C-alpha cells in the first residue's frame, strides 16, 4: 500500500497491510489513534507523561499481537482494551512500588504547570485538569465512550461497531454520560461562560 493511500485507508486495510509487511501502515494507525489512547490513559491517571508512556506501550503491544486480532475492522475497540489494560498494569506497578518503598511514589506536584493536552487552546491548565478529573470520575463504560467520541472523533455508530454493541445502546451510554458531564462540569461552564 502506497503511503498516500494510508491516509485514506480504513483501519481494516491498514491492519491487513501491516500484517502483509507494510510497517508504514502501522505508523498511520499510530498517528490516527494516538490521541484516543492518550485520552484513555488520562481518563485513568493524572500524569500526562505517564499517559504518553502508556500509549507507547499500548501501540508496541498492539503491533506485537496484531496477528491475534480476529476482526481487523474493530481495531480501535481492540486497541482501547489494550490501552485500558496497560493503564491497569501501570497502576498496579505503582501500588507495588509504593508498598515496597513504604511511601508514596513521586507524583507531579502541579499539573497546572504542564502544557494543556487539549484541543481547545482557550482552556487554562486548571480547566483542562478539571475536565480530565471529571471524565475520570465517570463509570468506566461512560468514560470509554466519551473518550472514543470526543478524543478519537468516532460517531455512535462507529463506537458501536468497535465495541460490538448496538448503536442504540451506545447512544444511551453517550446520553447518560453527557448528562453526568453537564452536571459535573457546570462550575467550569459558569467560569468560561459567554
């Protein structure tokens, strides 16, 4: 597959090309899904640097296990499960490290000093952190569909395809998540107001 075709190819075509030996096709997959994987990580941990490490580990694992993917058209859903597992592994390691050292692992003191990982440059660091913390508090299935919708840019139908669910089910999950976010983000909405 030529590099120009990579940008217009769907995930299934890119997976098949990668399995056929076209490593640059996997590079396109990484570019396409990087923000989604980092978004999944940030929805579970509060360290942007660690989130990028988790994303790297997730893509490495996906690449090395790509031959086990049964349905290449569901790559994004499969990758999201890998990312979630990588987050769990990182959290468990942190807990074991903390227990072994008899204290708290060193955390970033102030996320407000880091550049915002946001598509909206109008948000302050505090506001971006508040949004990440609010999303992190959602139930897992709500959190996952919110990340897939707003970070990966997938439609409800595409999310349903990736998760193997009916579109109506995903729409209900999204609706419930929207309502929770509206309620929990109300202070921020008042702050940034018209």
